[in-house]
């Protein structure tokens, strides 16, 4: 029998003694999911190994008595397709499968836990969430920035909350970890379950986060428009700026979906503008050969070429310099007096994150919401539900919050991008020997 090299163990609040009301259980619930992982999966993995994840699904015995349990749901950070779908799935599963009758919706992110903000608490039922999956955004509202975990723990105790579902990105999962630590330190028995989201797809240990497919689908529409605009004029240049603060997953996936981009710029590949292997000479060659070009740029690309202001946003992230401004200004300066050109610039960032989820993301969100309720009712805590290599598993919050996931330049995805764009000769595009 093959033995895993690493076990990702999930904390529990105590012994589960209440029989489940569910009429059937998953056959794999008692098994571990074994996955062979390497550094391309996560930078935390120095050497390839066999990892044992706890399989997600309902348990035969519960820690909480369904007739007495109280739940709370909060959405944090930026908007993302599928937030309403997850809220709806959690409410329906808790209400219909387990008979939970007290489900609170916390308004406007972590602010909703702090009385000084004055945000009203929502009571959630199947009726209140009946149609929300048809709309983008979140019924509960959201906000950025940290709040005192001790005050949040005070709120949860005062409201007699047994299970807290935190839906959010990297910063939100760090907040969930802090809340869980605060509860544990005071000897509390509140399950903290994370449901990670980000259209950037940059959450550590998670192959694909919900909202990503929808974001890519909408981004392809912007690239298609940029391609049409570039074709519509002599030496037309279409530039599309997409989200991706530290990772280029949206940019890369969009390029592969459309295969109309000639250059894809991502944070992981530090490109040069001038000289041998520079973007601008390569763009000039492209225009002379074909008369048009399309550039996809992740928002975090090219930061090494610009000066940032050093300020941070409410989530603590460094405020990025604008890659769109850099590209437009650099292209104008380089081509002025050389050849005629036209630039069409499209930034669909707030469009792709605010639309309703597509069918694939809706399925995914529904599964994550259901599995989060199963985990919470069983007394699991300090964890997230996620799909890893098409397997639904539990992952400790500690693994999720170590770092942000980045697109490996050694990956098949990036190799495919280089092949379909033909940008292999650009500086910074190929993985160096030192990075192997």
C-alpha cells in the first residue's frame, strides 16, 4: 500500500455524537484523497510528494445538534461571480438538509461584526435567497480591510453563532484564520469554515477558484473587441488590461481561449520594453508583417518598469502602477515618426467581476456551499472546502494563507501561451535554469 508523505489534517471541535438526518452518505467520506503534487502546484512544495487530503462530504455523525445550531455567513473583499450562488447553496443546504432555522447574514464584510459601523444583520431563509443567483455581486455586500478578531469573536459569542462561513479571497482567509485563533484561545466551540474565492485564481493549494471561469468568459469578449478594433485600422494595436495582481492566470487562460493575442504580459514574467528581446521591437515587427496586434496585460505585469507610490489599499496590498498607461505611453513614444499606428485600449475589470456566474461556476459554487455546511455540522474548523485536481477536499487554512499562488513558467499553460502567441523570444518569457 502506498503511504502518503504528507497528511493535511483538519481540526475538529470535539466528538461528533448526533446522528445525521441525511438519508444517504458519500461512500468516500471515510477515505483520504491521495494526490501527487509538485512545485508547479504550490511554491510550498520543495520536493514532489504524495499528499493525503481529507475528502469532503457529509459525515454519519455531527458535532452540532441541527435543531439548535446557529450559522452566520459573511462575504469579504472584492466582488466575484458566484458569491450569491454560494450564499444560496449554504442557506438551502443548512435549511433543507439539516433543518437549521437560524442563519444570519453579516452585512458589508468584516465591518458587519463591529457594532460601531451600525450595519443591520439579515435573517436568511430559502425565500430571501430564492432568486439571488440570477444576479452578480453579493446580497450581503462586502468591504475590504481587517477588523479586530477579538471583537469579531465577541460578536459571534453574543449572537450564539456555532458555525461561521467566510467567503472571500486571500486576505479574507487570513482573517478567518485570525478569527479561528481568537476563538480557540478563549476555549470557544465555533466552527470557522472558509469558502475561498478570487477571479485571479491565486489562492494557494487550490487548482481553480470559483468565479474564474466566468471571468475568463467575459474577458474573451473584451479581447474579441480589441481584435476587431485592431483589424479595423492600419497598424491597429488593441490592448486589454485584465485583473491579476500577482498572477497571470486570467490573462493566460483568456489568451488560450481566444488565440488572437500576440503578446501576453503577466507578473511572473518580467519583460523588457527596449533592446534585444524587447516588447516594442517585437511589436514593430508584428505590425510590419501583419498590420495589426493584440496585447493582453495582467494588471500586475511590468511593475519592475514603473515607480509605485508605495501606498497600500484597504486590504494591505501595494497600490499598483498602471500597466495600461505604461504600454500606451511607451508605444506612442517608440512609434512616433517611425510608422503610423492606432491604439485601442480596453479595461473590462469591473465588468468581468460583477456579472452573474456562468453554468460551470454555478455548479462549482453549489458544491462548495453544500460541502461547507457538511464540514461545519461535523465540527470541522479552521479549514476551507475546495476542488483540487477535480477532487473535493478539506484544506487547512494554514496552507491556504501561506502565500498567493502564481502561474508557473514551467507549466503546460504557459508553454501553450508562448506557442500560440509566438512571444518566446521576448525577454523574461522563458523559465531560467535557476528557477527550476
